[in-house]
C-alpha cells in the first residue's frame, strides 16, 4: 500500500515539474500515434546584444557628460593621471580615453551645462 502512495507522489511531482516548465512556453506536437502532446519550449541562451549596446551607449554618454562638464583640457589631464597609475588605473585610462563619438556628444552637450 505504501508503494502505491509513493508512485502517486512521484507522479504528482513529475506533473508539477512539467507544469512549471510549461509556464515558460510550450509547443504542441502530434505524436506517431496521433495523440497531441504539449511539450515545454526549449529555452535558448542568447547573447544579450541589445543590453551590451545600451551599456556601451550609456558609457559613452557618461564620458561625454564628463567631458562637457569638466572641459576637454581638464578631462585629458585626469586621463593622463590615470595612465601614470597602477594596472587598474591604466585600464580605466584606456576605457576613459576620448573617442570621436563621445567628443561629438560633449560638444553638443556643452551649451546646456553652462
């Protein structure tokens, strides 16, 4: 009798697991015997291109805002000071080095910060 309860509990666990997976999406498939079966959709891990692009755009905007606020001379002096520091500071200097896009944005933002 205890074995029957164990089998029943196991079946309930399987059904609950399948129901949880079906919540994320499902596909209906017709089996060989003609029975329509619902299967959980496989979740593919995709590379977050959109997130990385937004992060890069935000970082360039941050650099442009700093350049516009401090001025190009002071900003370049601070980047040069970072280049003289340790390994982490030098990596920061490489990331904070002005590039054409952030310079163009800084020129456009400059009149609004005064």
